[in-house]
């Protein structure tokens, strides 16, 4: 019996340098012949729409980049043959609720399905089911909690709640032949799973997921076969803003063959050059395979995570103790000295213990989040 093919790619969104090509729907210029051919041969195509398609001026109050593009950019998604966009991500609310609405209406107008976000917590579609090669394949989309939390009257994404998600996957498994989870989470720029990410993936696999892909890390990570399921910790970007060359400029096209005997996962490496996605002719996955081979060594993976966290620590410590004008100048012109001061002199042990306590304690973390949200809302609305 012939097989059907399902193509899944990671973050796909225009930037200023290629927006005109998106608006024109010029997929040959954006992706090249090889990638376009892969998409043309597929029976179903999925991407993560990492941003907001809107012509409005709405802007989410947040730190970090606000990812928005005019609705005309949808022409590239349509020309590429995208059948369904994943919207459960941390940038879907960058244009506020109206931006979410604009994004969904724009996709619907182009004949593209979407899952993972909605105008309120009750209206979010968590999954879609497609018939491929006589098999019912369920695509499930969920995100970590960031700036994307919905409420009764605020748009947002479908967020990971272990009890709810795993219970739903278990129920969906009874009605479908295969379940594929697109999970928007994990540690950005880190090429292994954090302990929490690995635990979540294992729980979802135990609940019936056959394939789980992580799409938030912006880098190619590693893979694991667990309890009969295929887990990809970091698919990398498809075509997105390359903010860290040699890390965020590569990605994997996941090409799943669906046959009578089950699923077969194939991978195609891509590389972003000059704001365009290119099929990597070398298809060199040696580093990926070496990382994947080390997945069974939990001590090694945790040591890599500790080293990564140590390197990132100054970002958080700076936020906890906001520097004054003089210290900001020192940070700008003498970054090594500032880092040394921050790590060794800025905090008393008592300060660090209280910060750790606030982060660890569920009741304190929840109380702080609600209190700060109220303060920010009061600041905005008077």
C-alpha cells in the first residue's frame, strides 16, 4: 500500500528583509526548488506561525521582540501549500486580542486551518484530525505559558497543563490511529531537553502521543525514541529572524511517512542564508546524531544544562537587581567587570535565597505574578 506524507516545519514568519517576497507569495525565491518540491509532494503541510498577522497597531506589553507582519504575508503560506498553522506559541498575542483575531481571520480567508489559539480560553481548538492513507491522524498543539495566557475575555494560546493535556491525549488515542503533538516550549538556544521538558514529553508519550516535536528552542536539538514514540527536542526554525548565527540559522523539515505498518520519521536539514531558507545539500546531521546518542546519559545532559544556566544567569540577576545609570554604563563599556560585580558583590546570600524561594514556591510565584500583572495593568490604564 502506498504511503501518505505529512510535512511539519518549525517557526515560519517574515522579517523586514523578506516581507515583500512573502506578500508576493514568491516561494521559489524564499525556499528554492528542492524545498518547494518537498512541499508539493506532501499530502498535508504544517508550520508554526511564529507571530501575528495584522494590519493594526496593537502591541502586547512585554519584554523581548514583538513579532508582527501585515496580513499580505499570508500569500507565502498559501503558495507553499500550508494546510494548517500552529498558533499555540509565545508570539501569537504580540498584537493583543485583535491581533489574534486578525491572524485567524487572515488564515481562514486564505483557506488555511489553524489550531492552538482562540479569542478566549473556552474557544481554543486544541487539535485537528486529518485522514491520511486511511488512517486518522490527530495533530495536537500546545504551548508553555509565557505572555500568551487566555482568559474568559482575552485571547491567547492553549497552554500546557499536565493533567488536562495528558487526559485529553489519552481520550484522543481511543479515537485516532496516530497522535502528533506540536509543543511550543523548551529552553531557547539549548540543544538538549531540560529535565522538565523531558518529563513532559515522556508523560505525553505515555498518554498516547506517537510523535512529539518541540518548536520553541530556535535550534536543532536531539531526538529520542521512548516507549514506542519519537521525541524531537528542538526542530529549529524554518524561516525566521536569525538572531544567533550558527545556532538559529538551521532547522529540520520533519517528513513523516504514514503507511499500513505505522509512522516513519524522515528529516531534511535547512539553512537560512540572506533571509531565505535553503535545502542543505550536505545534509550533515552528525552533531545532531552525537547529541542524540548521549540522551541516555542523564548526568551528562544535566551537566550541559547546568553549564548553560550558569552562562545565562546574569540575564536574570540583572532583572532582579536593576542597575543604576553608572552600573548600566559599566555594563555597556566594561561587560566583564559588570558581570563579575553582579555575580560576586551585588547580591547578599539572603537576597539570592529569597529570589530562589520566590521562584520555587508555587504560592509565592502565583501571588507575585498576579500582583505584578495588576500593577502593570494599573500603570497602563491608570
